[in-house]
């Protein structure tokens, strides 16, 4: 979050982004966090947290949609190198969430494999419909973050790490307008 404060203020340090760092991590990596975020080109985790080479495992899918391969990728850091943090990062004005919302609302499937994203986001859509609100797409985007973080937190392989305090699974939301990341759920105490 300190890196995000630097991103918001423009006082970037650009840590771990030089040839010395490249040499240091060439043989082994020990990222301090894993980020599951959207594919959106405006939401690059390494930049908005002002991190560098070897600092983060980063997985990106449309609307933070998950399936077995993505879940396995998220599990990789905590289960192989004791990475203590997973952040599920949604964002403002998410195109994938908007497309899924429209598809589900109108009952019109999206073409090709885009429908797999719609299916993965359906629980968030259903929650957004129940909650209502002024902007149902933003409600759905936030619901997707919380649901995905909760699913990872209770995952059979990650839950024991969470229970013993070795892993935090945090749901967060990025504002495209301000650059600020807001923690929604799961912040370590």
C-alpha cells in the first residue's frame, strides 16, 4: 500500500528495476505478494503498487475470473515459496464486468470463449442484482472481488495457511480516476 501511495502522489521510487536486480533474481525469485487482477491495460499491478522485478507474482484475467489453472497459478507463490499475500484487485469501469453484466441482464451470450468469463462472473452478477445500487456494474465489480477473495481464502489448500496467519488474502478495488487502491476485505490485522 505504501507503493500505491507513491503511485497516487507521483512520488515514484521505481524500486527493483535495474540490471543489478535482474541479476539478483535471475536464479531464484521470492515475491512478497501475488496479485490477481483484470486484463485491463489501465491496471498494471507492478506500476500501481510501484514495485519491480521479482516483487510480485501477477495473474491477469478478464474481471478476475478464475478457474483451475488460474487458481493453481494464484496458489503457486504461497504453496511453493511462502508468499504471504494474495490481492484480488478489481477496478472501476471494468469492461469485462460490464460485458458480462449486459450479457446476463439481456440473456444474450457473448461469442467464443468470452462466455466462459460471463459464466465465471455470474455469482457476482446475482449478488449485484440482490444488492441493487446506483451503478449495478460497479456493484458487480466489487462483488466479484469479494467473492473471489473469499473463495481463495477458503480454498482447501490456502485456508490452512490463512488460518495459521501465514497468508492474507485481500480483496481490493482500484480507482482509475484517482489511482488509489481501496481494501475491501481480508486486510491483515
